[in-house]
C-alpha cells in the first residue's frame, strides 16, 4: 500500500472514530452515571463512569493527537510533490512553464532533460516555505494565510534571496561544472552568496509580466499541464 | 467531572475539517486545518486537562 493511500485511510478512519467518540461522550451526562454497575468491554469490566472517562480521554486527547500527527505528516510529505504546489493557482504558471517543451526557462530545461526525476519544485526550493527550517515554515504558514484569505496580489514575488546551495548541491563537483573556467573564478562569490547562479543562467520561471493577470500569457500559463 | 459538551462539539468540528483536509489536500482545507482545526484540538485538550485537574484537586487526589 502506498504511503498516500495509507495516510488517506488512517486520517479518515481516525476522523470518523473521533467524531463517533466525541458524539457519544458529548451527549451523555456523567453525573447520574453509576460507579457500582459494570460494563464489559471484551474481558475488561468498567463502571459506566470509568468507561465514560476513558472514552472522553480517547475522544478529546488520544484521537486528536493521532489525527494531528497524521495530518501534519500529510502536509510535510505532500508538499514535496509538484501537484501540491499546483493546487494554488498562483503557482500554476511556474508548473505549466516547467512542463512546456518549448520553454527555455531553467525550470523547463531541468524538467525536459530529466535532470530532476521527481519532486522538481522541492528539489530546487527545499530551503524555504513549508519544506524549509522553522523560520521558513513560519513563512510558509504566512503564505498559506495570505492565499486562503485572498490578501495577496499577482504576480507573486519571492521576498528572499535564492540560495545558491540549491543549485550547488547537485552541480558542485560534477565534471561539466568544474570544466567551466568562470565557475572557478566566481566560486567564492557563489559560496558567499555575493553572486547568484541566476545572474548568468537566466530566467528560472516565467517573468512577472507574463504572470500578471490580463497579460497575453496569463491564461495559457494557468492551464496546468498533465 | 463536569460535562464536556462544548469540548466534544469543538472536537467534532475539528475532526470534520481534518477528514476534509486528508481527502482533499488543497490550500483552503489546509488553511482550515492549520488555522482552525489544530487550534481547536489544542483548546479542546487544554480544556479537558483543566477539568480533569480540577476534579482531581476537588477530590484531593492531587
């Protein structure tokens, strides 16, 4: 069974179990429950009051904790997939362009040539957003809040500075990279982030102008390719 | 222990959102899970634990 299917199954099962338990606990009054009668659950006997307390613990603590663990696993594993990025329409231009065989952007060239076999967005953007460190995750939650409340403007702009390490982690040390003389010249600048790989290697994604609503390219870039 | 009706109602809302997010992990369900369901779960657990502690103190167990 694939991890995604398992997460769907577990997440739904836990949610339904939680609803059932919370419904049962919530509609019963504990005060009149007897502590002398017994209720059997399998081979174990409880008083109704004890059983209610155990169910309350399961409904309000144990199952919610498990549900949050599963859902957060779902979040932090799911964000590695290109499809997860494409679910926000502001990201669709990047993905449409990446999968466009005629595009010359860096992302499209990496995709077309199979340089990154899977999770292409995450491979180059693993240091920020929900996939990054704690500060980056906080920033990712800000993005989510802005998107879901509609408090953003298109075209979206990257606030930070792209980290060269995202490129160098794959390219550093490869014969092709090392054979280029200018790479040796600028290496200290690249390592210190005083110079960006993008300064020489061009546009990574469609331009802001192309991603602006109303531009001739906007509608085409919103059509997500399979 | 005092009644837990409000906690159960809040937990049911949070569970419904969690199921929605699990089955359809789009940005709106993700936002609802992150900003509504998770805080609700935390509030529910905190409220439950406060009531348990109050009862234990009332019975002089703690």
